[in-house]
């Protein structure tokens, strides 16, 4: 158990959490940069995930996009792990004001978190690009090839692709939550993708805690750095 982390959380009144793919590896969902995911994508498709998951690629090669998307981004059987559960508990205890996530897997909501700001969207929301009709994730999973709406338009996941802008309301709410926080915990993210990674710069509170297996470019800015699995590092929260 990490006593320093325990002390920080015990003394915090308003925590803002910013997380990424490392949150969900303990739920069996591989991350983008530390696992062999990138190399797998290169080998199977000849291009890196940043290209496969770009707006231009979606428009030009929707068949390949949906093949990669279904095989690599949809994990319908994944369950929240101790990291998701601990963050939900901190919110219930009135200590945490927002979970800001780059993940699209819905696991924070499944763990019980209520104020979740999804910077990169969600696999659970899908809309026809022509008539905007809503479709659940099951439609995407069950479709063969490109999923089409009854009107003939392609059904596009509400996932922010490279080359697309972030939802400004989500971004502004995230900045507000970070500005109001006395503690910011950043976990399970390589901090390689902007603007998400730059959100740290809005934090002016007391404790900046980084919990990540590998080093990040912002380790030297943190008041506390924990290089452990985040589910294990936060599991003490669930024991109270
Ligand atoms: P990355 O794969 O870049 O980084 C995940 C980080 O989590 C790595 O630094 C790992 O060391 C760490 N990690 C893995 N498992 C962990 C665990 N159990 N506990 C603690 N740390 C762990 O993922 P993100 O930073 O989320 O964007 O990537 C950002 C964006 O790049 C994603 O949202 C996605 C991707 O392209 C889009 O799809 C738009």
C-alpha cells in the first residue's frame, strides 16, 4: 500500500481525475502505446492506429476502418476493475468532482461514476452521418462490413477520430473541474495525445499525482509519482 498516495487522497476535498487507456488494461483492454497494439495494427493493416483511426481514413476506407474498429476497440465483455471502482467510490464519498477520460469503453459509468467527461467520445453512442439517427453499439457489432442506417447513411461511432475536434462543452467542463480541484490525479495515460495531455496545465491546486506504469513526460511536474498498476494502487479506497 502506498502511504503517500493514501495521505494525499485522505487530505483532498475535490479531486479531478484525468485518465487514459492504462485504466482499462486491468479489465483486459490493451492500451495503445505500451502494448504491442501499435505493432499489431501495423502488421495487420500496414498503417499505425493514428492513421486507421483518422477521419480521412474513415471517409476513404470505411470497410477497413470498421474491420479495425470492431476487432480492436469493442470489448463488450469487459468489466470495471478496481481503478474504475475506486474512482466511483471517491465520487460517492464526495471527494471527487469529475472523471475526465480519453477512454471510450464506458467502464467508468459501469463502475458507477456519474460525472464522466468523455474527451474522445464513446463506443456506446453511434449516429447516422446523414439523418443523425441513434444506434446502440450492438448495431455496429452485428453489422457485416460498413454499418448502414435505414436511410442509406453510414452509422459512425461518436468517437473522436484523429483530425476531428473535441466536443467543446466536454473540454470546457473538464477545464472547470480541473481548475476547481485541490488534487488532480492523472492515471494510465502516456500523455502523448493533445489536447487531453495539455489539460494538466489548467491545474493550480495543491497535489498533482501521476499514477502510471511507465514514466511520462510530466513526471517531473508531479508532487507524487506512483509507477504501479493503477487498479492496485487505488484498491485501498475500496477497503474503507
Ligand atoms: P497510451 O496507450 O498512450 O498510454 C497508456 C499508458 O498507461 C502507458 O503509459 C502505460 O504505461 C500505462 N499503463 C498501462 N497499464 C497500466 C496500469 N494497469 N496501471 C497504470 N498505468 C498503466 O493510452 P492513452 O494515453 O490513453 O485516442 O492514449 C491517448 C489516446 O491515444 C487514446 O485516447 C486514443 C489513442 O490514439 C483516440 O483514439 C482518439
